[in-house]
C-alpha cells in the first residue's frame, strides 16, 4: 500500500490542501516539505509561518471530539500521558527513557507522576532487570 504526501497552507484566511506526490516518488518528509515550499513560493504575497507545537487546548479539543465519537466520557490528555508512561514501564521500558520522553528533569518527578508503589517497582525489577528473579532475556 502506498500513500501520498499531503500539504496545506493558508491564503487569505482560507486553508488550501495540495497533494504533493506519492510516498514512493518523494521518499522523505524533508523532500515533501521542499516541494511544498516550491509550490507556495509561487503564490504572490503568501507569508510562510514557522512550524510550532500544538497548543494544549487544541490537543484537548481533538481528544474530546474523538472521545465523544467513541462514547467515552471524562477523558483528558493527562490521562493518556499517564497511561503511556505506565504501559511503557509495565513492559520493561527503562525509567530513564520514560523520564526523557515525558520531559522531566528529575527522576523523582517521573516516579511520583507515575504513582509507582514500592511493590510495582520490585515487580518491574524482578521481570526486567538482568539480576531480577523473573528476568527473561528478550531477543
């Protein structure tokens, strides 16, 4: 299955979509961005704005709409963040890696944030650490 690169830009407050080409013909995101830049450079008066992160309100709005469609109530982005980190640790991810992914500077913040009990830390150690009692080397 082969997809295509899509781009969009705003002109006069109106969003325009453009198909840039097939993924097989444009191999990288950088190449797709370069093609979009070539297309938009021909539009007189168009100002290119730099990419920026989504505001937290936008993420909440998207998540809320998706949850409503799925019939889920009371969902919040923080719940996804917590679930992501918890599942990573339950599946033997390194706590330092989880700390980095969450953007915490202090490991204690990650441990508190994840609400790890001493018993769950012992279980993760037993299952994941090479010197743990239940450790099985993963291929």
